[in-house]
C-alpha cells in the first residue's frame, strides 16, 4: 500500500513537471527526454509511468484540465450571490492576467482539442462538469428558473469568462472593473 502511494506520488511529480513544460514550450516541448530532465528522472521512468507518449499526453491533459478549468469553477462557485458571482468572475479573469503559465496551458489544451480527440474529450468533459456545477448553483439561488434558463446562463457565464480571458491576453491593460460595473 505504501509502495502504491509512492508510485502515485512519483507519477504526480512527473505530471507536474510536464505541465510546467507545457506552459513554457507547448505540446512540442513534451519529449521524454525533456520531461525526464525537468523531473530529475530518467526517460525510461517516464515511459514506465505513462506507457509512451500517448499516455503521457492523456495524463497531462487530465492534470492540466483539472488545474486550469476545474479551478476556475471552484473559485466562481464560492460566490454567495449574483453580485458576488460577478466579483468571482473578475477574480478568476484577473488571476489569468497575472498567471501567464496557466493561461498558456489552457490555450494549449483548447488547441489540442482540435488535433487530438482524446484530449478533446477530456477538456469537454471538464467544461461540462463545471457548467453542470454552475447550473446547480444558479438553480439553488433562482429556484423559479427553468433548467434550460440555468443551463443557458451557466453557458453564458463561462463564455464571458473565456472571452474576457482572451481579451486580457490580447490587451493586458483592459479595465476589468469597467466590465464588472457594466455587468451589474
């Protein structure tokens, strides 16, 4: 049992190293040799834990999706009410402005969904789970809203987060407080 925990811990360390590399150099930089060097391991160990490049790619997609997508929903869903929800949206978008590595990882995940069906499935599933969580949050606070209204609002909220994050990437000087005031 202790050996299994060590194995999971070492695998998690390797995934962490790969996500760092993904943020720095994109998918092209994820060679076994580069991962091994970053994780202070040998390339054989990388192959052992992930059973090749395809397994490595899937493990990275799962870890990165949890960090970059699920974390956004975790923050948003701490909101106490609709006004606080706007503040949480500004908070996650502002964090994206400061955390260029996570923004790059998210962009790499989205781009990979077009090229790799398995990565696309992972990313879509993470977004789906998040939207469903947000939809439940909305229905709890607005019991008269239909399921379709809550589902539509959750989709619009996430589209706003995505769009604002993209705009901040393109124009880091954008005034987020103005966006928050306008939304209210």
